C-alpha cells in the first residue's frame, strides 16, 4: 500500500515539475555562436570569447561574434533640464 502511494507521489511531483515555466535569461550574454544550423539568431549563451570558441569548435561552418543585442545597445539618453 505504501509503495503504491509513494509511486503516485513521485509521479505527481514529476508531472508538476514538467508544467513549470522554463527559465528565461535575465540578461543578454556577450558572445554568440553563429552559422551552421543555428539560424539567424545564433546561440547566445557565453560569458567569454573562449567559451564561445570552445562551443563552436568541431561544429561545421560556425563562428563566434559579439551578441548583436549587446553590440547595438545604446546607453540611455541623458536628461537635460
């Protein structure tokens, strides 16, 4: 009886965990892998150029570059009174 209840409890926990929303990045990472089969947006999840190069290594027709969202971010305008 207890085994059956434990199995149901574990099943419920896994079902609820599967319904949880996916985590979203709170910021834009500075480096992206582009090319290959990654599409136009690339894979932007690298803190350093070295991490990016390591991920691109061995992938066909890929390269690393600065995340366009980081590159073209403009500073907030200055307020004048």
